[in-house]
C-alpha cells in the first residue's frame, strides 16, 4: 500500500512500476494539460485502454477538488471571526485553481491504479 502511494506520486506505470505515465520531467509541478505516454516504455502497458478511458478520472478529480475545498475552508476559517466569512470563497478559488493541474495528474494516476490488473 505504501509502495502504491510512492508509485502514484512518482507517476510510474501500474504494471511494472518502471516506465513513466507522463511525458514530462516533473509531472506534478507542470502547469497545463498533461502530456501522457501512449504505452509504457518498459513493459508496453497501454495506459488509455479505450477512447474516453480517463473520463472516469474526472469524477476522481471532482472528489479531490471538493476535499481540497473543504480542507481549505477548515484551515482558512481559523483566521476569521465569523463562522462563514465570504472572504474565504476567493481563497478557496485560488487554492482550487492552483491545484487544478496537480489534480488532473493525480486523478489519472489514481484511475490507472484502480483498474490495473491486480492478479499479476
Ligand atoms: Zn510498465
């Protein structure tokens, strides 16, 4: 389980844990839409199994975004006297936009690891 977490953070192939999923040097620090490799360079594992395979990753992305928004609210709320200060909303917006690129990559990695072949 700890290894899986490390592999997801390193964006390595779910099959062999060696090849890279993204065609980028530091996947989580990039801005913009991710460039993905079609196949694993090491074991030739196909990342996008069918057209629209990563459509489901959008739901992972949504879940991550909601979780981050709630976490941001809980942290930001400590600095305001009112229970719900409207000034928290722009703070949440900035955090979400800042993490958007990270979320796309993380959700795709989670999606790949959720549906990898665990019997091998
Ligand atoms: Zn591989």
